[in-house]
């Protein structure tokens, strides 16, 4: 039996890799509920356990800020910077803002969310955000997810 030429072997392996990636990381058919998105902050992946990636209503109140953006700037300014886990091509992409599981824009959208209705703020790195929000999420620089009352 003759061996396949190197170009055919390479193309076959590349195709198998693409098929495997699509099978493993395909777009979810159903978007997660907002409870699923925020549950990861306390019970999910190790990098989100604890309080370092989450701000509660009481954390925000301690800042004595007057806006949601100001409260986050005072307590977790790193939430407002590009995730250190962003892909190289997205290193200049700032985090996106999701309100109750829905994309609302960039960080300037935080100025439209009244601080008194915020229940919780969670920062998600890009891979975690894609896992929770779907592969088409606007999350190249990470996500600041806001949960209201």
C-alpha cells in the first residue's frame, strides 16, 4: 500500500482538526439564562470562585459612588481593562457590558445603569464569557456582566 503524499496528509489532519473543533465548540442552540451566567461566579470555574471577580450590592455601596461606572472604578478598576487572557489580536479591545444577560455596549453603557438597581457585577474573561454567553458574544476583551434586582 502506498503512503499518502505529505500535502494530502496535512490537509486531512487540518480538516479533522476543524471538524473536531466545531464539534467541541459549536454555537449553543439556547442562550444561557442570566442565573447560569452569574452562577459561574460563585460555583463555576476556579478562576471565578470567591469574590475577586464579583462585586455584590454591599461591595458597591461601600464605595459611596454615585454611578455604576464610578463604583467599579473605585473597587475593581481591573474590570474596566482588557482581560489579560484576551487573544493577541484583541489586546486593545475593552470589555463589553452585558445587562441581565443581554449585550448593551461598551464600558460607557455603565453610565446608563443606575447604581441603585445593580444587584451584582461579575467580570468574565473572554473564554468564560464565550462559554456562558455563546461563541458569538461581544467578549474579546472580557465582559462586565451586570445583574439587576
